[in-house]
């Protein structure tokens, strides 16, 4: 392992800083590819925004996606609970007329009742009662979520524990929860696209960017299994990992 120069190169290269919610360091170079879904969250959001007058983007990250969905409705707000992302979101979005609000915890919405006619949410925690409270009658809630089984192949391959805290979180649970809080669910779909890593550095970069996948991930704690995966990728050309995605579109009754 110590004499494998390529492996050592990837260990060093994976120290590249990660900020906002931007995986371009490994996606735009083709080192990480994600399988297609039968829906487009961005297209669905943009269509809904064309008809909205006031909207909220929950968990905007560094504002990367929202900034690309212009033009905006008359009133547009965004929330972010992760401190490193908050100043990035403000810097990117406020010049575009977006009010960026820091929230803690992430699922609490510090807005008046029935304030928005559209709420969008990509991969962000939410409280169905809070979403319903700030959504106008007849307003729309669109969310794409990551199911609990997402990328658990990584944990198994590394011999890392799987976080059981969110074992309930799947489409069926989320669908029923929205209905219990007075939503009419219009779209409810789940799929399992493949995420493909083409080198071990891309996998390490990914794990450092999403610390909840392998909790307290440190390269030095997983050197042996990482090296085994490095050899596997060298032999086969890639490593495929199953994702877990679902989407819900609902309207407030």
C-alpha cells in the first residue's frame, strides 16, 4: 500500500477543499457519474416557479441550484442551517433579490403563517406541520429526498456502521406523513439510480463532503478497505453504488 504511488496520489488529492454543495471537482471531470431519474426536480421546480408569486427554497446549500432557476417569483426566500454554507448562500443569492435566512434546527421555518404559495426542497430535512403552516391554501410543496438506504453499499464495503436513526425514512412514510398533515399528494415516486465512482480519490472526496454517510469518516481509519476498493476499481474500471431517491409533489388542501 505504501508503495502504490497512484493510491497515495489519490489520498493526497482528496484533501481538496469542499464548499457549498458543489461536487464539480469530481463531477465535471467525469470522475463521478450519477444514473438518470425518470423525473427532473429542476424542471418541475422551474415550471412551478413560473406560476408562483412567493416561494421558499429550503436548505439552499450555497445557493448553487436556486441561482440557476431564475427568473424568480416576486418574493423569494431561502433557508440554510449549515453554518459554512450560509455566507456562501447570502453572497450568491442576496444580489439576486433572495432573502436568505439561517435556521436552527433546519426544519423550523421562521416565517408567518400561509406566507408562500410554493415551497421547494431538495435533500433537506423538513417538518410536515411547519411546511403546511407557512404554505398557503392550494399552495404547492415539491421535495426530492434521499431515502435511508442511500449508498449503504459504501458502508458495507468499508465495514463501517450504518446509521439506524433514519431507518423509517422512505417514500411510504413521507407520503403518509404529508397526508396526515392535510396535504393532497399529487406525485409520489421512488427510484434507485446508480452512482459510479471511477477512482478511489473521488470516493474519498465524496465521503468527506457528506459526513453523515460514514459518521466521523477519516481516511486513516479505513486505509485497508479503501485500498481494496482502489484495487477493485483498477481491475474493473469503476465502482457502482446504489442510491435511493424519491420525489413528492403535494398541495395544501
